[in-house]
């Protein structure tokens, strides 16, 4: 399924980094077309579960690249532009979530799924906090706006999506991987 | 549903620039404004003029960017502007610490007697803040419309990224239409089975769960595709030696001009702020006089 050298960066990481990025970009763009009804200013981006899944399955480099490039692609497809700090924040989500890879051996085991979700939430906290705090420096917002206007809704929205969709993705992946035999 | 890049060749000065030049120039302006913390409108205004000129030179059609501008306008006025006007925070502490006449009070929590004073300093800061943000944003907005998606990988490679990172970027751009097509096919297939895309019912958890028939097939198929691509790349000995790239990028004189301008902007901002103490926040007399005579 995957080898356990967490920081290896070879052909596998290049390919899955690219696939993760392309999927993250496509799903981010797609949810702009079919927005998920949400409360208040909480934003739901189902694609975040895909990013965390790729990070958990293929490691931190894949997570970093899929998050950074995927966010850039999603923003590009919708025509927003290039916001390096939000792309880097998304990359950090993947990087931190990818640290779970070494500790996961069975993608359908409850313990491993909880571990993956935990690392995913930690990644969301780090990545969104980085992007929100950097917005203070780049956009000139104050700490309250950064924490309560940006970080809190982004963290809550992404966490809800991860808790629901990541286990489904992991169980589906376990079935596919066992059929494939690697 | 068709995934299309916003990019279109337009034969403009902006599109003739090397993509590296455009990234480096954008970062020069962003870092020039943010690292030395420039809040002086006499510096921000000329930079805004340069950014706006470059944006206009890109000749992007209004219908293409209308939605983006609506978003930017709402973001700037409601989040950035209103926040700056009410709190005066998010910039230098001098916005709220310098003595400034009160224009009016906003009753935020009237019952508890909490009245927020809107001072001339806060009003000027809000304008400054929006202009500063806009200066950076209008350099970023044209990128997807005017930069060929095929050159991103090469551009990052030429800016010092490793072969692996650049190839990941290049590959991601190539995978994008394939996965978008797979997603479209999946959506159509699920609709044919009675999946109601436009009317996701149930609570929040149920709604998110119901997205899985659209997401899971595409993601799982992509992991299978990935193994095939890895095999193909391994057979071609990917990663065993330095790569060459089909697209070549060369700097033209116009690129050197823009790179020089970018460097000049960044250095000038740093020297003015740290060398001469110019660039701090202050309220110009004409603005105060406009309100208090």
C-alpha cells in the first residue's frame, strides 16, 4: 500500500502529489459550483478530506505538494488569483496530516482511522492558523479578525468535513488496495 | 460541465513577460509593503498606480473578472474596511494612539452603553488599508487569466525548485482535465441512478456524507491511475538523472526592466523605512481639514 519511509521523495510522491493536487483543485472548484449549504460564515470545503487522505496515505511531502499546488489550482480555476499564504497554509495541512502515515497500517481499523482524523485536525489547526495569522501581516487585519473571522470558521468547517469524509475515504481505499495487492 | 482555464492568449505586454518575472515582481511589491510595514499613503499610492497600470495592461475582459471584483469589493469594504474603521486595529498602534477628532459614535451594544468612536485617524486608516490590500490583490488577480498553465512547472524549476517539485506541479496541471472529466462522468452516472445533486437533503452531516458517491469513485480511480503512471515513469528511469524541460524560458530586456523595477521598489521601501524613518502611519492634514475645516 505504501512504504513506511515517511520523508522519502521519489516517483511515488511526485505522482501522488500531482494527483492529490489535481483532485484538490477540481473538488475545490466543483464545490464553488455546487455550494454546500452552511451556517453563517462557516465554509465547507469537502475537498479538504481528499487532501488529508492523500497525505495520510502517501506521506507529508505528498500532503505538502497536494495542498500547496491544489489550492493554487483551485484558486486559478475559479479565477481568484494566487494567494501564496493560503496555498502554503493548505500545504501545511497536508504536511502535518502526512505525519500520520508511519503510524497507519490498516486503513479500515478503527484505531488507525481515529489516528488519521486526529492528525488531520492537527494539520487543519496548523495550516489555517498559519494562513490566518499571515493574513495579519499581508492583509493588515487584526488578531481578533484573524482568529475569529478567518481561523475559527475555516477550522470548524474543515474539521467537520474531515471527521465525516476521511473515514469513508480510508475504508474505500483499504478495499481498493487489497484488490490491487500493493 | 467543462473545466476550462481562465487563460487566453492576448498578445499583451504582461503576457510577453517571463512568468518568473511576474512572480518575482509580485513578491517584490508584497514584501516591499509588508516587511518594512509601509503605511504611508505617499508610498502606497505610487505602488497602487504601478499595480493598476500592469492590471490594465493585461487587458482582461470585464465579463471574465466581474465575479472576482464583486468578491474583492465585498471583502475589502466589509471585512477589511469596516473592521479597520470600527477597531482601528490590524496596523500600527499609532492609528488609535494618536489624538484624533471623533467623527461620530457607533452604538455596538447600546444597552450596555458601548459606543465605538469613529475617529478621523481610523477613517484614514481604513482607506489606507483597503488601498494597500488592493495594490497587492490586483497583481495576483490577472495570473490565472494571463499565464499559460503549461509554463508553471518550468517557471518554478527555473526559480530554483527541484526537478521533483517542478514535475509534480507540471503533472498536476496535466492531470487536471482528466480528473475533471472523470468527475463529470461520475456526476452524470450518479444522476442517472437518481442522485439529486441540486437538492441535498438532511442535516449537515447527512449532506456532507451524501457527497461521497461523487468523491469516492474519482479518488479511488485516481489511486489506480497513479500506480500505472508510477510504473511508466519508473520504466523510463525517472529521477535517476537531471531532467531537461520541453518549455524553455529566457529573459528579454523587458523582463530585466521589470525585475529591476521590482528590486528598486523593495529596496526603496526598506531604505525609506529603516534608513530615513519614512513610511510610518500618519493622517495627512488635508484629510483632517476635510472633516474639521
